[in-house]
């Protein structure tokens, strides 16, 4: 097996159900309800691979990422990290493993401590983890700043977050993640709060850094154009379930699942003359409580038939990708 194909994470039937608040009587009567935020999902992330997790708001993307980083305990399932199941690992072990995994958040305005200089923000993970000798701190911070394009380093090091633009702040978040030389990064909508030009710059930067550092990235977005730009493989989530997964170009060029088709038909086409049929799906994404019998997308699916409301489809392999639809 080449290093490109080596597995970093193997996620098996991962599940997170949150219990909703119910009254005492309901609990006694066993009427506890659950939000099935992540409902038995399985997928692989290989070393140096960008896997995009796509889906509407509430589909379980952030929860899935938080489970993988063990910021949240799974209800059940396996999180195999380099051959070892860490789904039930204890806090001490998790803390040790987390040094190799970092997260970049959506909001560059909230994720940085306003009282810390850029230098301190980036140096902090080095100080907390003590992963590298103290004498290397300034050189490592400098390298991270250079890598994210915040130069001259001496000028940016002494600034505070409020003295930076949104794009620059996001570069600081990326530098903070990179400084530990991670092998895995979760980027949760890292570019969605930025204007269009800055968004492209940040995506370009992530692409360059991914190649340079050979990191595995779980890139979370609801924007398929961003996913296609950066990703090698795609996972499309709907109400906590994977509806389709596979090679990103294949899935985007020829989606199988009606939900994927609808999402993809709504990607803006740069050429206004290019004809593409838009598939509109009715209604909003419901919450993952009291899910319907059968396929959870059926209530909004323009192609549903009887079986869809009776039996839940499992992911099936066809033409090199998996999709969970009775039409397939
Ligand atoms: N701590 C929690 N307690 C209860 N329910 C939760 C909790 N965290 C998430 N949920 C619920 O789980 C579901 C999935 O949420 P999640 O944040 O993972 O979705 P998402 O795909 O990241 O959405 P968005 O695109 O809006 O960020 C939602 O219905 C959400 O309300
Ligand atoms: Mg989210």
C-alpha cells in the first residue's frame, strides 16, 4: 500500500443521538425523544486526502467532526485512527492524540482571543502541548506565519486580532492549526463568512498547505462549489445519514441520489448559456427527531414511490460510488 492510500481514519457506524429535554412524566413513560444528529455513518479518510462533508444546516456535519476529534462522546460506533479504535479512549489518551489533529472554525472573529497578539495565539498550542522544544517556538511561529502568507512576520506577530481583516484572521487560525505540524485538520466552513475574493484566497491557501504538509483534511461545507474546488472525495449527509459518497468529480458530474442531484443542480453555473436542469426540493430540512419510516429524504423527494416510505435504503455500491436510494 502506498502512503497515499494509507488509512488515517476509518469511521464505522458512528452514531450520536442527543436526548431532547422532556418532562419527568415522559421520561417515566419511556417517551424520551432523540435528535439523531449522526446516525450510523461509515467512511474513510486517508493520509493526505481531502474529504468533503456536505449537507444542509442541521445535517450533522459539525457533530460528526466533533465526534472524530473526540470533543463529543459517540453514542456508538467505531473511530479507528491509524488502526486503533479511539471511540471510547480515555481523556488522557485523547489529549495526546489531539496534538496531531486540529480544527479551523467558521468564524474568524470569534475563534481568536482578542487580548492575545498574533504571535501568542500561534505559540499557545506549542506551549500547551510541549510537543517541541521551547527554543524552537519563535522559529516555528515564524514559519507558520510565512506559510499562511502573513508577512513580514515581525509586523504581523505583534498585531491583535482586531487589527486584522477577516481573511487575515482566518490565516492566523490556519497558522495556529499548522504550527503543531498536524496530520489531520477539520476545517468547518472556514471560508463561508468571507467575501468571494477572500474565500478563493483561503481555499487556495488550504490547497497549497494540504499538499505541502500532506495533511488529511475533513472539509465541512454546505457549498458544493467549494467542495469541488478542494476535495478528493465527497460525503453527502442528510439528517444524520450518508445519502451518497464517492469520488468528488464522479459524484458532481453524475450524482445518483435525488438529494445530491438537487444540491448539485443548484450550484451556480459560471456560463449563463450553459443549460442545466434545476431540481428544486420542497420544504426545509426537518429536524432529526421523529424521523419518517423509510427513507428520511422521502417527504421532500420528487421521485419517491411506495417502497421509499416503507423501508429505509442502505448505501449500495454502484458505478464506483455509494448511494442510498431505492431508485438506484
Ligand atoms: N449538543 C447538542 N444537543 C442537542 N442537539 C444537538 C447538539 N448539537 C447538535 N445538535 C443537533 O444535532 C443536529 C445536527 O447538528 P450539527 O450542528 O451537527 O449540524 P451541521 O450540519 O453542522 O449544521 P450547520 O450547517 O448549521 O453548521 C441538529 O439538529 C442540532 O440541533
Ligand atoms: Mg455545523
